[in-house]
């Protein structure tokens, strides 16, 4: 069962109907309403158009007949007769014949002609001739044309009523002073909407076609939506967002989500802080200003256990941090979604490891010192037991003058702190085993007492170890020179060697290696320099309390003279406790 399925089951009150299905029904209902509304409006407009066309046809026929000279002449004569015409005379009259002929040609329901009193002079029903019409005619006799739908003796119809004007005697000129009758032409309601069924059928087919196309489009949209969301529903997406927020903000490690195109899609605040990123989401990983070492590590995802193990064991220097990266590919339903990068800040752990290594080295030096001191006490005890008191006194006097252990370090007596003497003495023994001579600069002077031995030993020990490694790879004679000065509470030190120096264009603090004299040979660099975190870490320790560590000279013309290797310097604040008044230099020595 996928996590999305479990999340969906755990959602309280979540609908069992899939969102895509609900969206399909909603869209389909909307389309149906829109199509029905459009169909209704179109039908209404079509019916209105049909009514308008029938009214226009009736009006044009009525106007044509009202302008006919014969009709006007006959109606003028009937209107001038004060009596009422007989139906028998009208049945076979010319007006009746003309009206029937027009009805036959136009398919009208009726063509009615009246005089100025509304008496029918022509009518489809001969029995109604000579009788007054059933619909109003006063407005027409006032000279107005009337177009309307009315219900008369022949039923409801679209009719047009046009006034008939008399002719001047002997001329075909109309007299527009007073109408002498009217012409009324009507079309039956059924004939008006004869084409309506065909029109409705066409509209229905168009509406059904529109619904079919809309349904197909929505089905395709639904499929696309499910594919884009990987089958997740809105409830699932909401649960994933909540879970993602809780996980990303609830861990101290940095988390980066990178899609197959190398675009950052997820980045929590811890990753932004560790990698010094600003709004990385949506940007390519190559555009975030990361170091070359980080980009090389992020170039390809780690798919094997060996790659993941190496990623966990190798540190990468980024700025002042020692970072460890772990990558894991992400896929769903066989589709590669990208990879997740876990970023862990191990600066404090590595710094503590460096301090522990320094303490271990000091412990070994003190063990050697204790062993040597025990041997000398045994010698003195033997001389006393042998009753050779004078020789024992002389031996103890020499010990008092030169100290408990004689380290092979020229200039060591210029340092008034026993910790520095023991530490550099132990480093001198290690350097001697590798064929390198360690010496103290003649102008060195430390009168105070070191009060931060762990940080001092970590910085000084790393610089000395790097210098020894560089000297071993350099020409003979091989040496390392250390200069130390105290200024109130600050401790200033420089370390020079006889190595080849730092190659031009190479930043020793960029994580290329621990050795201060970086070689251009990649294999040598990897063998000697380890993972490249010593110098950046030492600088981080120095800067932690306001100090600094820097490269004074890459080629070696300072301090020890021409031909020397690189010269590194460091300033440690609050590292020395100044001597109290009255305390001398010799009192600090051991």
C-alpha cells in the first residue's frame, strides 16, 4: 500500500468519490446548463425571427394590395355609398376575386378588405361578407399601419392592417387626407412555425454534439490531471503537504529535492542555512552559487550502497562548514521523480575530532615524558643506592638545569608556557621520525600561559602537520619553523616549511586538501591531503572567537628566508593569560 493510500484512509470524513470524478460531474453539469441556456436563447431568437418574418410578409402583401388602383377605386365607391352592400353582390365581386387570388399565391390565412365603416368587402368566408369585422379598425382608419398577433373569427394569426386611400377622380394619385377602408392580411400560427421542428432538430443535434465534445475533452482532462498528480487526490496532496512541512521543519539536517532536470523543487530552512541559499526553489542546482566540490557531488545521484557509504564518509568543505551529503533516488509507479539530498553539518564533530586527536598526541608526548623522567629517577636512585652521592647530586643538578625531558627543538626555551613546550616537543619527535627538523624562530617569545589549549593545539597542530607533510615532499634539508608571540591575551603564530609552496591559483582554504603546500598532482593530493578539511576547519576554529588564519606567503620568501615553502599565520584571541606581576620567564618553564 502506497503512502498516499494510507494518507487517504486516515483522512477523517474524506469523500470516497475521487476528485477527478467529482470534477468531471461538476464540469459536465456546467456544460449541460450552458448548452441548455444557449439552446433556449437560440430557440427564443429563432421563434422571434419567424414571427417577425411572418409579420413583415403580411405587411408587404397588405401594402401591395392597398396600393392597387382597382382595389382603391372599388373601396372608394363602396365607402361613398351610404348603404350597406349586400353579401350576394360582394360574393362574386372583383374584390373577393382579388383577395382569393392573393391568398392562393401567398398561402395566407385570410385577406380581408373593409370600407370606412369596417364592413367586410372581401373575406375568405363568404357568409361574413357585408358584416363588420371582429377586430379593431379605428386606428387604421386614422391612417396608421398596424402589425400584431390577434385572435379573430379565423383564429390566432399574425396580421397586418394597412389603410386604403381614395383616388382623385380621373387620376391615379392618392388622396392621403382620409382612408376609405383597410386591407388586413394574416398568416396562420401553424404556418408561421412550419420550419420550427427542423430548426429544433438542428439545434438539438448541435447541443448533443457539443455535449459529446465537452465530455470527451473533460475525460481527457481528467486523465491528464490524474497523470500530473500521480493519481493523488486533493486530500492526499493536503496530507502530503502537512507531512512534508512537519518532516522538513522538524529535522536538523538539510533536505534538497531535485527533479530529473536538475531543478530544486524542495528545500528546507536548514539546507538554506547550511548552503547559504536564497530562494532556491525553482532554480537549477548549477545556478545557486555552490562550490565546485558540492556541484561535483550533486552531479549524479548515488544509486548504490557503495556510493551512499562514500558520501557519508567523505566531507565537503563549503565556506566555513564541513558538510556530508547523502543522495537517494525517488520514484513512484516506476516513474523517476528525481532525488533527495540529505545535507549534514559535521563542522562541530570534525572540530571535536581534531581536538581529540591533539589531546591524544599530547597524551602520547606526556607518556614519553613520564617514561623518560622515570628512567632518570631510576638512574638517580641507583647512584644513591650505590653510595655514589656526589655523582647523584651532579646528575640531579643537570636535570634541574635542562628540564625533565630534553626535546630536540632549537629555540624551545624561548617559550615560557609548558604546554607549548610539551606540544611542540612531541611534534618535533614525530617530525624527526619522518626526517624533518622542527625548530622555533629566534625572535619568538611567549611570556603568558595558554588558557585555551584545545583550540591552540588544533590550529597549531594542523599547521605543523601540514608543514611536515609539505617538507617531506620537498628538497633536503627538510625543516619546519614555528614562530610564536603573545600580545596581551592574543597568541600570534606563523609556520613555515621547506616544501615547494602553494601552486599559483590554488586556494588552500577551498577544501583541496589538508596540506598547506598543495601539490598539482591529483594522486599525491588525494594521498596526502585526505578529505581537504584541515585548513578550513582550523580557520573556522580561529574565527570562532574573533581570530583569523591566513596564508602569508605562497612561495616562501618570508620568515625563514628565500627558498622556503609556504608561510601560514594565525591569530587566536583570548588564548593567552598574561603573566602576573613579579613572575619571571623561567618560572613558567618545566
